[in-house]
C-alpha cells in the first residue's frame, strides 16, 4: 500500500496489471461477435457501411433507409445529421475488415473499452504515484459488468469513457499554468462533442463549477483558451449536425422523474448507496461551506462526484432518459470505490477486503439497501437473473459469453436469409435496422416513417410489444398492417416456436438478459404473402 512512481514503460511490465489486462481482454472480446447487432448498433453500422461506399454517412444505400426518428435525421441531401459521426467512422474502420461481421463492427469500440481499463490504471499511477490505487481502480472497472456490456457495443459508450480519462489526464496536469494540459482539455471536450453532444452539454457547466469550488483560483483567461480549443471542433459540428431541430423534444414535466431515475441508476449500478452516504457524511464540512478536502486524492474524488451530480441534473432536462448517457462515468466510479477501499484498509483490513469483494464481485451493496428502503427501480418484466436483482454479475456475464445466448435477432436473421428470395421486401415492426445490416433484403418498418399505402411486402414480422413514438402514437408498421393489409386473406402465418424477446443484445442493465427466460413466452410472428415464392 505504498506510493510508487513509474514510467509508462515500467507500468506495462507490472505483472498484476498485465493479469488485469488479460482478464479484461477475455471478458470484453470473448464472443464479441456471437450475438447480432441490436437495433441501435445496427443503425450506426448501416451508416458506417454507407461511409465505406461514399465517405459520408448517407442514410440510404439506394435500397434501404436508415431512420429511427421518422426521417427527422436528414434533409433532402440524405446525409445523416441527427447525432455525431465519431461512432459511425469508428464502426466503418472496423468494417474495412468485414462489412458483414458484428465482431468487426464492434471491434474498435471493444478495443477502446480495453483502453479505458489501461487508462484508468495509468491515470492514477502517473498523476498520483499510487500503484495500489491504480491496480484496484483498474480491477474494479474490469469487474464492472454494466461497463463490460457497454464496452462490447458498437456505439460511442467506451469512446466517451476514454475521453473522460484523457480529460482528467489534462486536468491533473497543472492546466492552470501549462499550455499542453489546457490544450488536451479543450481538444478532448471538442472530440467528446463528436462522440455524443449530450455528454459535453451535461459535462461543461459542472466541470467549470467543480473546478472553481475545489481548485481555486481558476484563471479565467486559461478557461477562455480551453473554450477556444474546444470551439474549434465544436462549432463546425453544431452547424453540421443541426442541433436546433431537436429543440422541440424538451419536456420540462419529465425533469423530476428523470433526475430521480438517473440517481437511481447511479446507486444501483455504479456507486452503492452506503458509499454515497458515507461520502456525504465525510464531506459534510464542504457542503456546509467550510472548504474541500486537504488531500489531493480525496479532492479529486470529490471533484468527480460533483461532476456526476451536476451532469445528472443537466441530463434530467432532456426528455429521453437512458443509462447510456452516464456510461462515461464508470471509470470515475471505479476510482472512487478503490480510493474508499484503501481508506477503509487503513482502518480495518478485514473490512476493506469484505468491502472490495462486495463492490467488485456482487451487486449486494447496490441493491439490498435500496430494496430495504423500497426504492429499487426494477421493470416489471425483469427476472431474477438480471442486473436489477441481487446477483453475482460476473457469473452472469461468464454464463453468457461461454454458453451463448439464443438471441431473437439471430432467429429472425437466419429465417429470412434461409427463406426470403432476392428482391423481396420485409416489413418489420421492430428490428428493421438489424435486418438491414445482416440480410440482403429491402426492409421497411420500425420508426422509418409512414409506409406507402400501395406497398405490398412479401414478408411481415410482427412483435408482441406495441411500440409508440415520441408523440405517443403507435409505430407506423402496426398502423399499416391494421389499415392496409389483410393478413388473413393475403398472407399465411409461418409456424415459429422461438420466443419473441423484446430487444436482443441491448446493453442497458435494465434490459440485458444473460440466460434465457423460462416459459411462458410469446412466439415470434412471421407472415408470408401467399403469392410470394416459397422456399424449396
């Protein structure tokens, strides 16, 4: 438990760190391509595939249309402008190896997730010289199953977390006096915008405020310089992505509920309620206006806590509330929990070991106190083998990556690749982006927008969930099926026994299944147009 200072080269020779990285690589890359992309991943991958053809993320390849916002994402030029492009080009880089592979669509994101674990270790080691803290932080992040789930997704999540670590690297590098750390902060903020601008919008104000409260004096000229560096990357993006079109999506009535849910996510999956309570008690002097901690390590931990709280409050202003918007804070939570464990070690070593085992290998501290208080946020359809119930998460993760999982999208992909014929059209109530990526057919449906009344799809894939759009209206495919198609007269139902699971490989800890749910489950519904050619 002694402090050490090592060069990066010597750090990589640390045998414990090497073992952590090997374990992390196994947990992140094992079975990475076994399950198909799910809807949101496939959206990104489809745009990336178009990038490989044109260099620009067009929303159409001439056959299919990429849209999940009823065509709000583009203008007449058919260029994607709804969300930033960094993740699209990351997916495209992986697809240079194989344009049909879920593994290669996810590869760079998974590699970035692995870099987050290495970056967590190197940040603490180099900025604080504490090997024990660095190893514990990297270990806890490696064992965080929610983080692993998001690191295995072909989306911006791991990139956002790595950018946060780079930001901290610059912040802890005497940015108030040195130009290079200030430039690192500014440019990182700019790149973060291109990962997901909600991350930047929610991070900027609390970053300035927490810096002022804990690291005074704050040279405002240096802040202006950082802002200039960031603006150089952000301003073109504001014009390119046309953020103004999403301004109508705000709903002030949802703010209290969203704030409650973000804090519930924080306690259930990231930092347990008892730890938060202990920190509040320990830092009660700061909250009473008597100044922050004296030690630099504890000051940095408080700084990260204030960043998270401030970000949650800003994110609550946006109507859609998703756990993915706070994934970039997982390394911060691992660092804070490791610091708390080391503090406890100095007081009672058996207690520290018990604490680290609980936060590293179980979710008991996260969920049991909340259940006792009656504030667990568990969707009604969840079972007891998910992260919303008291479990050993790593065991669940190992079960999935070693035994496999009967993904609903695998069933649909195999069925249509086996039975549909070239040139045919599939109407999919949901999973349309998935079928566009994994099959060669024309695929309508989802939230692509209204369907032409004279459309006669060869296949119809109906799902048990009736989904609604942002306005609370039923998805266009269900309306089209009810009003324009006569399934009984013109179609025949194909016998299917496979269960109609809601999402497939969604990483969100509220929805991710590691092992199949037991019966009863509704079966998939697929209809074939009677005059369509049958499979041999």
